C-alpha cells in the first residue's frame, strides 16, 4: 500500500490510500538469483510490490521457524510466482518437499493466483522422467534431485487454472506475465462495465415498478 498526497483548492491536503498487489517471488536462490532480480525490477516497474526474502521483505520472528515466516508472508500476498530450476533447494520440516515447494503448496491451499515457470531444460526432460521413472538407475541430467520431477508431477495433477510455462531467460517470464496481467485488467474493465449495465437495468425496473404502483 502507498499514499497519494493531494492538495485541494483551499490548500487542504488529502491523503489517499492506494493498494498495490503484492507479488511473492518463490524459487531456489543461487541458481535463479538473476531471474529473481529481473522479476523484482519488472514488478516494481508496473507498480506492484515484489516480495523477496533476500531483500528483507519477509519479517522473521524469534519464536517461529524461518520457513514458517515465509509461509505466513505468502498468505499476505495476492500473487505467487514460482520458478523451478534444476536445484531442489532447502529441505522443509515435512521431509517430503523443499521450502520453495511448500511455499507453492501454501499458495494453492489458500486459493492464491499462482504462476509456475520451469526452466526449459528441466521442462524438456520431465517427459523423459515420466517415461522412465520406474526404471532402476534412471538418473536425470537437468536436476540434482529426482524430487524436482516428482513435485512437477504433483503440480500437473492439480485441477486446471494453474498455468505451467517453460522459460529460458528472464524475458520469457516477463513477457508471459505482462500478457497475463494485461488480460486480467481488461477482463476487470469488462466486468465493471457489465455491472454498471446491470445497475442501470435494476434502476429502470425499480422505476417501472414505482410507476405501476402510482398508476394503480
């Protein structure tokens, strides 16, 4: 949220509170730090608020685990962007998922708007994994832990509405998000106009009913 300060004709200052969508950027850090920085810059440019742990945007409390602070911050955001590369990342407490994976699962459970991007090399080898996951000794070359593919399989099994897009460079992600968010804004405008039409029709119906009562 940010403030817009205006002055009216009488010199009185008016403070308007303007809400900004908060965008949580989730991924392993060292292998994807350049993409994270590019996404942070893009999110700021369009007037949204990026949330990245390396920028100190996640407040850590002394009485809770660090990963719990991340999950709590996900709950306060409007959008979650997950970048999946070849690194599994830091193990979470449940021992079945990494912290990055748990951040995505938290967003899904809370019904947040999510966007999942997978490095192209990982995305390409995923189909090979599906065909060979029962083969003893199968070792993928694009990931450091088979659980990356297992989690992708889990994501693909979710209901529709969670887009998964491959990417090679930051611009691939930025271009996709720009198109998606422009589409969401256009749909909002259409729905707002439609609601105005509904209000007019309801007003006319009320007026007609009143006139009928007067005639009666």
